[in-house]
């Protein structure tokens, strides 16, 4: 199968700047893995944001009441399917606010990006190949 995986990266709500290249490099790597495992085509938009709540609500029709707070902490990423077969997906990543002086841990960011990509790739395979979902 020769699939394409077009990527759009958006920075909004005061996202920490300069991370687009990082996401593009991770995307290129994951695209190779996706092709190897016959993951069907999908259009992916990655939203880098300083306000995950506002971004999830803006990019999702069904997450209008989204909040980032969970009993175990704060959500840092969210995968949103725009169509039923997951061929158009948005990944929202909380990169922190550009005004905050703290250093961004690149290993943590890599884990977050790959984790959310995993949700998207697994979902599109489940729908297209009618596979039973396995694990979280």
C-alpha cells in the first residue's frame, strides 16, 4: 500500500514558538512506520497551543464542553477525528505558554507527540480494517 499522510501544523493561543520543525521531523519518522504497517491514508493537523481547552473546543464538533482537568492531572494532548473513518484527524498538543520561562523537556514533548499519533494511527486501522481495538 502506498499511502500519503499530509501534515498541517498550526500554532495558536500563544503556543511556544519554534516547535513546528520538531513535529514535522517526528511526522516523517512515523509516516515510515505507518507505511510499513499499511496504515491507510489520513490527513493530519497538529495544533500546537498555549490553551488546550480553547483549541480542543475550536477544532471539535463534539468536544464543546472539553476541560483539561482530570483526576490524575491535566491533559496535555487530545486526538480528534473530524470524520467517522479517522481519515481526517486533529491532534492538539499543549506546548505551554510562550510567556512562561520554564524550559520545555524535549523527551516529554516527543513522548506526547508519539502518544497522540498512536491514537490516530490505531483508530484509522481499526475503522478501515475492522480490527478490534486493543488496549488504551
